[in-house]
C-alpha cells in the first residue's frame, strides 16, 4: 500500500477478496515511479493528485490525455499519504491552472492544451465543440491568420450583397477561427482522440501533435505503468518517431470527403483541410503497397521542399 | 368512485351483482385514463388493481423508455397494444463526451422491426443517444404510413441519405427535428426530396447539418407548409435568404436563424427587421451563428415577446448582449457563451426579472490568448436580479463557496444546479478551501433540487451533505471529486429518490459500489468510470442482484482486475445480447 494512507481502504475492501487489494498494492510497490508519475502528470489536476495519494493503493486507471502530455509541470511531493490538501498542491494547481484569466507562459500554454484534452472534459457535447467559434472580439485585425481563409471559403456561399454602406463594414472586427475537430484512431487502440485541424498550420505540426497524443511518452514515464501500451507496443513506438517520413511502423492516413482513404501529405495543407474527414494512424504493414514506396516518396517530397 | 372503494368492492367477500355494477365499465375507465399524460401517474394507476392495470395499458398511446435495455420491444408491445408515440433513450449520458466505445449498442433497428409488426399506426418516434442507420431510417419511412414526427437528439450512425428517405416517403410528416447528432453530412439534397405536394410540415430543424441545401426547394417548402411553427435553419442559410423565408412564414413561433454574419446593405437590414416584426407569435429564437453585433438591432421587434433566447452559438461581447437584453423583458430562458463575461451577466440580472433558466457555455477551450470567461461574480449578479431562477448550467473558470451561498440564498428554488468549474479539482479561488460548503449550501437551501452536477475540489463532506439534505435529488453527476468510499456511501444511503448516478475519476471503490446494492433496482442506472472498482466487485454485484445488468467496458491493456468503466442498470429484459466484445456483461 502506498504510504500509510491505506488503512481506511483495506477496511472498506473487506467485502471483496483481499487478493484484489494485494494485486493492486504489489503492483504499486514495484512501480513507485508510476504512482509518482500519475501525480506528476496531474497537470492542473493538483487537487486530484492528493486524492490519489490518500486512496492508498494506486490502481490501473484508464489512461487519459494527461498520461501522454507534451509538457508537464512539476509535481508536488507524493510521499505524504494524508488526504488533506496541502499548500504545495494548491500552488502547483495555480501554476498549472489553465482556465484562470491569466497570461500564460509557453510552458503553461502547452500544458493548457494538453490538460484541456482530458477525455470528455469539460463535459460538452462533441457537436458543440465542433461548432465553437474562436472569437476574440477584443483583438485587432492582426489576428487574421491563415485559418481565416478557411473560414471565408466556407462562408463564401453565405455572403451576398457585399456592396454596402461603409459603416456596416467593421473590418476591425473579430478574428474568426473555427475549430475543426476530426477523429483520430490508431490501430490497436480502441478509444480514439480528436484533434483540431485548424489549430495546426502544417503537416509537421499535425504530426507532432499526433505523435504526442499517441506515441510519445516523457522520459519520466515508466513503460510498465503505461497500461495501454503495456503489450509491447511501447518499445516499438518509442523507437519510431516521425509519422510522415516513413521511418515509423505507423503511417498517417485520412478519409476524404468521397470516403476514400488517402495518405496524408500529398496535397497542400489548405486543400487537405478542406477534404479531411478523419484520420487513422495505420500500421505500415497494413498500408499495403505503400510501405516500400513510402520512404521514397517522402524523401522525394522533402528534397523538393528544399528546392 | 375512489380507487380504494373500487378495490374494496372487488375484495369484499360479499361481492354480488349490485356491487359489481358500481364499478366503471372498462370503456369509461379507459376514456378517463386516456386523459392522463404523465408516465408516473400512469405507472401509479397501473398498480391499483388488475382492472386499472388493463384499462391503463389499453388507453396508453405514448410510451417513454428511459433506458432502451431495461425492457425489450416484445415486452413493450405485449403490454401496450395501442402505442402511437415512442420515446427511447439509449447510451449512457457520458457517451456525449466520448467515454463510451462507438459500437456500444443502443441500435434502434430491432425496435423498429417489432413496431412495424405491432404498431403499424405508429406516428411519433423520439430518440436520444441511440444508434440509427440509414437502412433503419428507410425502413421507418416505408413501414409506417401514418408516421408524423421524428426527433433525433445526440444520435449517430446515420447520414443525410437517411433523411432523404424520410422526406421522400413520409407523406404525413409534421415534424423533422435533427439535433446535435453525429450525422454524416453528405450534402443538402435530402431537403429537395420533399414532394411538391407535401404541405404538412410543422416542425423542421436541420440546424445540425452543415452542408448547403437547395434554397429554392426550402423556400417553396416553407411557403406551402402553412402550419409551420418551428423552423431552425443551418449555417448555410444567409441573412438575405432568411428574410425571404420569413416573409412567407410570419406565423413562426420558433426560429433558428442561419448564419448571422454576412454583410447586408442598409435596405436589406430594414427588410429583415420588417420581416421579423411581422412574426407576432415568435417566442423562441436561436441560431445566430457568428452573429455580428451590428445586425442584432434587426431582432428588436421580436425580442419583446421572446421567452427563450439561445445565443450559445453567437460569441457576443458584454455590451452587445446588454443592448440586446434591454429589449427582452419577458425572457424566461437564456443560453449564452461566456464571451459575454461577468459584465454581460450583470446585464442579464438587470434586464430579465422573469428569468427561470440560464446556461453559460464556454466559448473556446483552446485559445492560447487570454481567456476571460465568467466567474462567480457573473452568477451572483444574475441571482440578485432573477429570483425565479431554477435551472442553471454554468461553465466557469473559478468559483467561491461564499458566492454559491449567496446565489442560493437569492434563488432558493433551484431544481437543476449544474456547476462546472472547468479546471478539475480546483478549490475556492480565494480561500483555497474545497468547494464542499458551496454544494452544502445548495442542498440545504434548495429543497426542490432534482438534478445536481458538482465540480471543483471536493472531499467526502460534499457527499455527506448531499446524502443528508438532497432528499428530492434524482440525478447526480460527479467528476474528479471525493476522498474515499464514504462519499459515495453517503449518497447511496441518503438520497432516496436517486435515479441516475454518473461518476468519473473518483476514488470510490468496491465498498462504495456495493453499498448501493439495495438501491440500484430503484434507479435507472449507475455509471462509474476511472474509479477504484474491480472486476470482483462487479461480479459480486451481478451475483447478488440478478435483475441488474452489470456491464464492464475494458480498455486495451488495462489491468485484468480493474473495472475501467462500469454501467449498471435494472432490466426486465435480462442481459443484452448485442454487446460488442469490449463490453462484458457479468
């Protein structure tokens, strides 16, 4: 049992087999790093971290996004088994607090993005998430970015009668960037993720996000603790890195508007955004016929980019 | 005759002809009972005696099934022979948030097959969180000649091809309501499938869809459906097109505009305002996607009699909202985005004294810039101005115990209190204490509370309060909260009217799960995910309570002994046979 906090737990588990408890606790004692890791990955779940400690025996949880962070803030000491929240956890909370109205550093921005990717939290229907319009009405026109073009092209059918009195043309107005969430599934992992295509400006950025979501773990992670990858996938995956250059065991594909599955990377990014419906990280071995040519083609593309 | 008298006369050993003549003929009883609409009343009635049970089942025309797996279509058809309207709910609510595997079940098709045989005169089907395929929609369209109303909320598995089948074949359709579904939008041609002779549509809601529809077809459709009272357009319909539609449909009671952002000429604005001012019956307004503040004045003529304003897709600023609300004195329900900030909510408090329901949604969770959103101040401001408030859904970035105490003091009539502090496990931002006292105040003060969603840093104390005070609570949602099994035990022991309990990421284990052993048969369902429950605990529950279905959803690679996601529900249909391999029925 972790620390001394297990007392109440073992009492409450008396109605079920003690073996359960023993299995859990023995796993914990052999993987102290894992429970520390769970705490360390709490990101803005500072309060939650303390609850986990007080629970006594750690358990195999469903891995959420916070188990595969791209940036982590440091954790408070996990050695305390008391269930009362201490000031150390609150301070890490406020440090990692992502939704307070404070300006963020680069670190916390990354933390924010990954913490807001905790599966199913906050509890907002997928439909509404996809409809979210990112409007920063206080911003000036400098906010117009490449995704504005996407928005414009989608609303071109809407805009009619552009001649008008100039007072109605408030060009200093909102920056409009819609979120375009598409599903991402990876072979071997039954629960998929969603990624905001409009939050990325290029294939490289997208690949990096996906790698962070599905493949990478941080140096602190004890591979044995990453339950979803325990079956040996872990070793394979950490070896491979790039989804785009063909050196990985996995290849990134997408389903287009016509329902065909295509290799990601052939068309310009903006064109891709218009036709992508969802993504699939496919085992290279299943992408029959592509594997041998993949590396070639990608090398060619990279070469041509440098021209 | 009183029910008790009737019963006595039946049971009396001196039963003779004269006594029996005192009872109602079946036809009269059925006639009387057919006036009963509430399911709960009908359930009570059916328990009085056998005659009443039979009269009730023959007179029932609408059946509501809160969990499609709690009963089978055959059982329903056997008991209620005269159903014309069915409401079915399927997946657990957390499927809305991607916590349930995609192929989990809740497929409507088996139900449709039975209905086609037993209820050929079925008129209405309302589904929530069900899986429905295009084939099923087509089957529906051709199997029920009297079919009138289809409502799909938060469903998935179908595409616009299915809608085309409905439009093509349902000659008597009055309602097509497609809301917030995972629909495969293949294009807008489905709308053109309504025949030119078709005039019966009263409700058309396709706001969910993104593709362009053929506007001419829509204009003609709206023009010839003179009884249309609800029209909710999708984003592809422009302001100018909206104006053309309104000119032909001034009788509309509920309008969902399309996109509200294109640039209009002055003359077009005037025409739009004029068209809206002709809509004297309009009480509900929604849509307003990407609404630009400058066009909102066109809405003013309608605002005076509005009771429901849904601005949750219009990212308005506080000043824009304030200006608009100044024209909406009769508002009872308001949905907004948190772009309006606390100042906007102050305007709500100042302008809408009749407000009963407020929902504040987060506008953007992924903005890298400064996020403002709303805080406790906005909620407090609303509570001072709107004493009739009884339904709130509030997504905020910070909250305090004191603020919540003030809020419920101002508005003691809450029936639905759903507070989401978006940062999981966040404490009172001023005192750094847990939010226990906040929810304690809610349950102590709001005796009518039926639905509660908690958030923030919470210890077992919150659940002690809930168990002790929330005696009318029916639905409870918990996430990232609690300290030990004791918390859940308090709830299971104290909340006698609890029907739905959904828990995620809490330190509740087998002891907590099993403390509700006696209770689960009186509940609709229990959901626990990412808690401390083990397979053995679930097996024990399943063994002790054979009339419950105990389902466990396992994750790939998770520990064999852990029950990652548990869904428990009562059922008279026995364990289901259509579960995918990732769902284990114990």
